[in-house]
């Protein structure tokens, strides 16, 4: 990966984390560790509507911060 590609990836990741809900979801996933969390557990634990959670998970995945 070139320096330019790396910089673009970092900017995408930071932009994704700049949203409070996405940051909350990302933090929950980091704390959970490698086992991760299911969307249902995140929905219940964070109190985020399922459709909203789905949207934000998609954005985190697009930024390369989470995987399915």
C-alpha cells in the first residue's frame, strides 16, 4: 500500500469514527475483544434502533474498521 493509499484509508477511518453513534459502536466492539458482538446484543446493550445500528455498522465496515 502506498503512502497516499494509507493516508486515504486513515482519513476514511477517522471520518467514520467522527460520528458519536459509530464511535460508541466501535468502542463496544473493541471492549468485547476478538469474539465481537452480535447486532442483537449491540442493539439491546447500546439502545440503538436496529435500522440505525445497521446503517452505522455498514459505514464502519466501509471504512475498514469492522468485519462481518
